[in-house]
């Protein structure tokens, strides 16, 4: 017969064992295809800092203080907020911005940011520091986008933000005030944008970052090429992944083998006429076949459906469901081609140790992204 004290002791011991098991998998290392080892499974994913002056700029003391604080948290990877590769396509006006192509620049502020992200307690392995490269395309707003008021932003096709939203007249008016009809990119514009991404990756490498993440989610330029609602071209760039492939291949040509290349993708657009989950999964399959990326982060939504950019249980369920499928897909393709699969990074409302460990134990994702709770 087991008395109450013994039963409680066993329950307590089992609870401790489970916590130890959860802690072990979260703190376990993971090897990326490029050969770099991530010290644990937690990723401080990108958030908009809003610390630059209006009009954008380089890292300043506020950025250094913020990122050095995060670095002491012993993350496996720390990713910057979006760093705009085009000075004339800002997001919210106070962005970090890559210096213009072909002009001299001071790399020191960027080197200080990389060093701040690598700062950690003595004897600890530093977090990997990734710079998120972004071009917002048609979602660059009218008044703080870095252009003259009469200059339109560039996009794959001349499709204005808000066209796919069956909202009220007031909502449509707000979209019209904030966002101009974009100019369809000519091939030379596309080549220039690819060069801007390449230039950003070169700067990150030379400044001491461990890699870059290409922001291909939330309706930004890479996503605009991928989604049927924003890409109605009839030339070679009607192929949804050609723009991303050319960026990634150009970056890989100029960086060392041990340089992390990550991409952030939409699980779907979640609006009428947008990219579906099935199309997104086919994109994951093709991207894996390129053998260019080390990490694929799962996200979703855009300015026409911001609900899926914000947090919530509905968002978590969608992204977890897609991450499960994506994880199976990358393993299948990697086995078929005898390559190392990219790690799936799942971000979205995962908080407690038990829920994070469960996702990792079930191989539903290899890395877990945390934003605001960080």
C-alpha cells in the first residue's frame, strides 16, 4: 500500500524528470547544413526596433544596448529586426538601412552591432547573429517610405495594397492614403534589387555576422513575387521563386561555406486570391531542392490580413499545422537527394517549456522562435 506522502514524492520526482527531459532537448545543439552549430533550440526572432531616426540609419547606441541585453539571454540565434536593403523603400520610417550600392560607407556601426549580439557571459558559447534583410516593395508607405511623395514604390506588378480587401469605403480610403499604386519593376529594377540583397549580405559578412535571413513573408517584396495576388507578370519572373533563387544563389557565391542563409516564408496569405497553404508547401519543397538555405522560418499574413502577423491561438494552430507538413517535406526531399535538410523554425505564441519541448520531441520543428516575450 502506498501512502499519500510516497505518492506525492513519486509525482514530484516524475515532474522533475519531465522538466529535465524538456530542458535537455531545448538546450541541445543542432547542426545546420552549412556546418555551423547552433548552441540551443531557442531563437530570438525579428522584431521592429523603431530606434533609428526618421528616414532610417545605421545601428546606434540604443540598438547596441538592446541587443547586448538579448545576447546575455543565452539564445541559440538572435535575428535583427528588418534591415532595409533599399533606402527608398522603408517600412515604418525608423528602419535600419543598408548603405546605398556603390557609395562608400563606414562598417564600424554594423560591426559594433554584431559584437553586441555575440556578447555573452564568460565561458558561454555566443548566440549566432543573423541580419534580417528586407525590401518592402509595394508596402512602403507614402509619407515615410524614403521617397519623394510623387515617386511610386516598386513591385512585381502594379497592384495596390488593399485591392484584395473587401472592406468598407473608409478602409479602402485609408489604404489609398497610405499606399501608392506601385510601379511594375522592369528587369533592370529586379537586377538592382538582387544586387541590393547581395550587397546587404556582403556587409553582414564583413561586419562579423554569422549569416542573414531573407524576409520572404508578411507581404514584402520576395513574397510579392511568390504570391499570385501580387505577381501577374508574363515574363520569366512570373515564376514565383525565381527572384528568391537568384538572390540566394548570388549570396552563396560570395560568402564562405560556414555562413548561415535563412529565409522567412508565409504559410499562406490568408486572403482571397493569395498564396494557399498547398502552394506554400510546394515552395518549401522546391527551396529544399536548391540546397541553398540552412533555416526556413514559418510565418504568414501581410498588410491586407495583419491578423496573422499578430499573436494568438488561431495563428499558432495554423503555423504549427504547416510546420508539421514542412518538416516532413524537407526530410523527404533531403533523403531523396542525400543532402542535409534545412531546419524548420516555428514562431508563433509558443510560451511554456512543456509546449516548446513537445514540438521539438515530435520533430514538428527544429528551432523555436520567440519574439515579444524575449
